[in-house]
């Protein structure tokens, strides 16, 4: 029986588990910022499993950044990893390195109905593409495509596509961010840092006066109704999310649905349903009726990327 290291490495958290055959061990999360690089973080994890006598044969690793030629430089943290360095460091037979949203997408056919919650109407067409978005430290995007010749996943850096405004307030926010960053991508608002960007932009334009220190504070105060400013920020976040998700659905022809994961949206599912999200998702002019038939769901399963990582590990055997 082979033993495979599974890892989901993001800019904030790195998560690890050992797969023995079909049995997935406990998932351990460590702070990415606590380690100089992925090798140190993996060694820490393996040291915690030393008493289990784990001997690794191979690894399947998801990373939050573009993967090219077996190499990934994470987008929002200064970690770089390559398959060859990891293989040599841990004496592995093989290492497979994929984008984190690509790994999540491979889990799509294995998700149970209870692993996600619907927001809005629509009915999924089982044989059509499914788009995945994941706002967290950054904004990930991918597409799962089922087919008679086998399923495929398209990795994407769509989170860095240029952000568009739909009204004057959003245009003013984007203008504020353009002066700060130059190019304003969707990730500049649809991420943890994006929540803070939205708050700062509204403050500059006289719509916010309450200091907010962290993205978690924005979400908490918006959800509990203790701060009107936080509520406006979160509503704007949800509106932008609807627009970006609708554009992605049109781009990929995603009549199989849109799945939203990541560290932010599963915590605001109830708010999302009462926000401008679904209206903005469908608000695409002549294609409104097309998008009204496309379902949007929030992935609520804990550590869903490991479902896809297991699928990739079993594919290699």
C-alpha cells in the first residue's frame, strides 16, 4: 500500500494529511508565515507524525499560484516550490504539483449534496462545465468539465482579470484602487485584503467613519449588525462577487453551475442570500435569462480541496 502526502498550501494556511490507500488521516493546518518555505512546513508536519512510522512514497500538492513546468511561486506569499526539490528533500518516487483551485475542481463529481448550500435559483446540467471561485487571501478560479472521454479541469488566473464597475460608487472605488495599485483586478476586492480595500475606499469617499482593523472584523460586525459601515462593505463585496461569478459563468458556459469556496464566503452564506449577489450574478443584459437558469452554490464542506487531492492521488495509484 502506497503512502501519499496531500497538501493544500495557501498564503495564510498550509494544510497537510497522509493518505494510506483510501484512508485519509487527520488534516493538520499550520500558519504559512511561521515557516521559511514549504520544505520546513512539511518537515514540521512529518515530525508530528513520526510516532506513526509514516514513510512517504509520493506527494500531491495544491498551491495558491500558477503552476508552470513543475514549479509554483505562490501569488500572495514568498514561497517557491518545485516538484524536483520536494522529491529530493523527502526521497519520494513522485511529486505532483497543481494549482489549488485545480485541485478543488477535481473534487466536483465527488461532492455530496450536503457539501454545499444553494443561493438563488437555477438547475445544474450534469454534463456542462462547473465554474469554481474561492475568495480567501487571494481569489482563485477554475473550471471542471465532464465529458465522455473523461473529465478535465482548466486551471485559471481569472482572479487577476480586470475588475469592472456597474455603478458610480463602484467606479469611484475602482478609481481609488487604480491610484494605489495601477491595475485593479477582481482579487483587489474579492479577498481578505479586498475587504479592507473596500473599507478604505468608502472611507475616502465619506461613506465610512468607523475604524476597522481586520477582514474578520468587517464580516463579524456586518453579520451581527453592529456597524453600518461593515454592512455596506460586505454588501459591496457580495455585489462584486455576483458580477465576477456571472462573468465567469458566461465565459465558460457554466450551465453545470457555479461553486464558491474559500475562506470568506462559507462564513457569510445567510448574508449572501440577502445581499445583491444573485441579482448581480444574473444582471448581464440580454443574457439575464441564461444566467437565471445557472445555479450558484457555496461549498460548506470543511477542507474541500482534499476531496480533489484524493482524486488526483488515486488517479496515479
